[in-house]
């Protein structure tokens, strides 16, 4: 396969460069089991996009069921073609809903996830609180709500970061050549924390897929998220921060519950609301 700006599928590139649904689900299951003493089996993926998380959840266990909610029909259709179809008869345990996460009910679940910072599309306190209340009401009595967050000193600057993505084998068996992922923080307003970011991809032949994805968000802080989660009715709002490997000079992929953390140039973490 010749990979360039003309032939590339932006969803394939995004999933390989940005997502690791296996690690996310491992984390959800670990925290849930440690808190509740047993494994969860129902999940709702808000802002689900291609629904890769929901489909991987169902593939993991014969008792698992998942619901995914997203506004964008073409992206949902891509997920149906590339992820849902691979589940065979098990795809009946995945329900995809084209709709607004603020107004798309589903059966009560044990885990609701809003990942890839998508909830930051809600820029005012009233709307984000409404979303968190909706997430709370959609959970079973033992339910838990998982968000990811990012920050650090460089999160409030205009900058870009290049990262080479190694060749990989896709779930369908196809081979994906190496390419470069570029995260650009195009603007940041310190008054309202409005941030605009773009994802670009660059290929071996020199071609570039510019603004494959654009995000216009409010960069919410961890204290704000915790306060709003508690105000929405959750009993706890725990923060898990990713550790740092000094020898490798990179994040180690291990998330631990923290009440204090060093404000590094960049960090990522989870905020977990416990019902």
C-alpha cells in the first residue's frame, strides 16, 4: 500500500496514532473491580466516533454490552463498516445511536466513558454540568464515569508536536506503513481557556494531510472537572495521573490515583466519577 495524502483514510490514521482502546478498557476494568469488587459488563461510549472502544468492549467478554452515541452519521457508518462488522453475531450486543449526548437516553450502564477530551466541546459551566448530570442519571447504582484530561505548562501555548507512527497491522490484517502524526495547538485564550487544535498527518513522499481533524474546545482544569462532577451528584471524583519514566524520558503509561502532582510541560490523566 502506498500511503500518502491522497490515499490515506483519516480515521485509520487517527486510531493508530491517538487511540489505545485496549489500555483504556484495561484501566476502566481495573478501577471498577478495585472499587466494586467485581467486573463491569455494560458500557456507554459518549462521543463514540468510530465506536472502536464500544466494539472492543463487546469483543472482550460474551456478557458485555455496549452503547455508543455520536452526532456524526458518516463517522458512525465508518465504524459500522470497519469495527462492528468484524464482530459477526456479537454485533447485536452493540447499539449505536446517532444523537446528542445531552439528549440520547440508553439503558443504565456500569461504565460511561467520554474520551479523547471530546466533552471539552462544552464551553460553559451550565452545559458541562448538564452533561455530567445526564451521565450520572444514565448510570446504574454501581456506575462509574470516566473522562480523560490534559494539561501542563505547554498546554496553554501555541505549539506543535511531531511523532513518528511505526508500521502496524490493522485489525483487518492490512499493513499500515509508517507516517508522522502532528498535533498543533493553534491558539489559546487565557481569558476563557478557549483552545483550537488541529491534527495533521505527514507521509514518506512528502505529502501532508492538513487539518484532518480540528477541535475548538475549552481547556477545562482538573479542579473544575472534579467540582462539576461532584455537583452533578457523584460521591467522589478521583484523579489518576500518568507516571513518567526518567530513563526513557517519556510517559510510562501507568496511571495512579493522586491528590498532588508535579505540573510538567505536558501531562494526561483520567478523572473518575463514582456514583
